[in-house]
C-alpha cells in the first residue's frame, strides 16, 4: 500500500522563502519513495511524501517550524491510495 503524508504551513508575512528553505532542508532520517515541495500564495508551503507502508504505520514526518516562521500550527493529513 502507498501512504501519502501531507504537511502544510503558512509563513509569517514576508517569510515564505525562509519557510520554503527550512522545509527543503529537513531530513526525514529514512528516505520516502517520493517527496515533493510546493509553494502557494499567502506564503504557504506544502510537502508531500509517499511511503510503501500500512496506513497506520509510524513514519517520519517534518517537524513544526519555529514560531518565528509560521502564523499557525502545521496542518497534517495522511492519505492512502485507492485502486
């Protein structure tokens, strides 16, 4: 089964590039099958990682960035592939 973990954060105004650089520099310890990083208006950063694992498996995730970088807690979602 493939599980996708989504991590989304909104940077403090004007700090989008800093948050993007921070997210791209984070190591997960174990490499996922795939990892993509996106940005969007309002200084949002999204990271999606794909894993060959069961839905409830313990998987490495990006941590919370420092409060000086974000306007709110990180949003996290977990999805599984469907046939």
